[in-house]
C-alpha cells in the first residue's frame, strides 16, 4: 500500500502542484461464499483483500473537485459540488460524484479539492473496484471534515452513490466489506439486519487465490438487475400463501417444492439457488470457525454448481478456471462477485499455492489461448485514513 500512497501523493503534486492533506485507502474484496444473497436479505461471507484504492486529497477554496486517476492518465475530471446535480462525467467519476452528493445532502458543506487516485484493484475484475473507490472517497471526506460515519451508514451512503449515480442496483456486501474488513478474517454479514462479525481465516495454513478470467461482460448489468427482479417475483408469489415471506430469506426448500407450478421453471431455479446458498453460507461460517477447510471447500464447489446451473451467472471461462483449480489441488473454487466474467477464487493449502498457480496458468494458456492473472490475495483490514489533519 505504501507504494500506492507514494504514487498518489506524487500524482497529486505533479498534476496540481501541491501534496495531500488527507490520504485514505479502501480495499477490494473477494466473497468466499454467499453469492447473490445480499439483495435477498441473506448471508454473505466476504473478505477485504490486500488490494487498495488510495485517494490523496488537498482541499481548495472553490466549489469543484478536480480528480486525476492513474488509471486514466492525462485526464482531469471536474465534479461540481452541487447537491442537486445529475450524474455527469465519465463513468468512473460518477462513483465519486455520488458520494459527494450524498454527503452534501446528508451531512452538509464540503470544501473543493484536488484529488489523485491510484489503485491496484483491477477494474471490472469482480473484486469490487467500484466499492473500493466509493469507500476511499467517503473515508477521505471523514478525514477532510473530521466527522466520522457509522460503518453501516457509510456503506449505505456508498451503495446509494452506486445506485443513483452509477446506475448499478447492487446489494450492500461490497461496500460494507470495504468498510469493516479485518486482517486475517472473513466477515459474516447478515444482510437483513446489516449486523456483521469477523471470522478468523488461517492464513498460515490456507490461501485464497484469485483467477481473473479477463472477461468483462457487456450484459452483466442488465442480467444482474434481471436476477434481482426474478428473486422479487418469486418472493411475491410465495408471500400470497405464506404472508410472513418478505424476501427469499424467509423461504424454505419445502415451500419451493409446494409451489413449483406457480413459480414456473425459471423462478424456481433462481429461488432454489438463493435458499440453498443461504444455508451453505451459514454452514461455511461455522466450518471456518471450527477450522474445517475441507467442508468450506466442498460448500464452495456446491455454490459454483448452483450459480452455474440454477442462477446462470457463470460463463465458460469461469467454469474452466474453477475446474482447473480443483484439478490443481484446490479444496474449493467458485466465481466471486456478480459473475458473467470477472474473477474466480480458489481455496488452497498455503504450501500448494505455487503449484496451483502454475496449473491454472498452464490450463488457461492451453484452453483459452491467453495468459491470465492468477495471484494469492490476503484477507486484510477495511478502509483507513493514512493522513488527515483531524487524526
Ligand atoms: C455484486 C454486487 C453485490 C452482490 C454480488 C453478488 O458484486 O455488487 O452487492 O450482489 O454481485 O453476490
């Protein structure tokens, strides 16, 4: 992270002539298990990872944020500080605009600023680069103003930014993980109450390896919204006979069997994924607590087959990476995040990381005809202020 901080400070100085007053960082994430459950008020078990987005910020006296990012060299985006402004500017700057607008509406005035961003969270890689950016900005605002946000409120602010300003109807998992992640831990989140608790992950003996499929699916956003819609419809149908059903969190497998005909094939399969995934996630958290990594791995494999079969959010490349990892000694492997491309993860004994990486890289080269990024990530802490006048 030090290197990213140095680069952000240098970039700020080179572009705007002065160093930062506030520096914040927020991590990407992998999700061990609990996929497409967050917007159904279910359980998720993600980890923040040691990949970061860093924001170096220097307040100014005008009403504009001027932002430069090392991902888009030479481009300075101007974001006006207006609470009623529509989304504008390139897509990446809208995450920032959304967080600024939330703050102006909910928390009050902000100074203008010059901002430089650096990141090693790959964009579109399924590791939540957008949440890392939103949370890095919200954290910088805490540093600039000296006002602290409650962790859940902070995550909700960033989710609001993503819904309203980037047009992505995401759940809360990514933002909350980027805020509350803990070193060497996964976080079990109950997305009904937004309560969360760290669950230790034994990084001495086990490793998480990320395999980036390199696929950036154009349809992903529309398909994501369509899955949400399917889940809502399924819950609405079931609530006619079971009034206590509010979301798929309240649904059991028996209910699905009983109402097969009303649901129809597609909604039955979507709902079956969510109901079984919730169960797998609760079991996986217990397995992690008791140190049963074999069981955690098995549940990850079951999750993948449910995501590919019932939920239809995998793709050929992700399936291939998962199979390759399992063939190369992983205890479990599955896509992570929304799917349709992005990354898969593998759970592997730490001693076998090198072999696994070599196997997956070789298989990808042979079967996909290209090099892919395969690397170990470590469960890390959540967003942090590295420099601020109020620290
Ligand atoms: C994306 C969303 C999350 C979650 C996952 C699927 O990452 O941002 O809220 O819904 O997909 O589990």
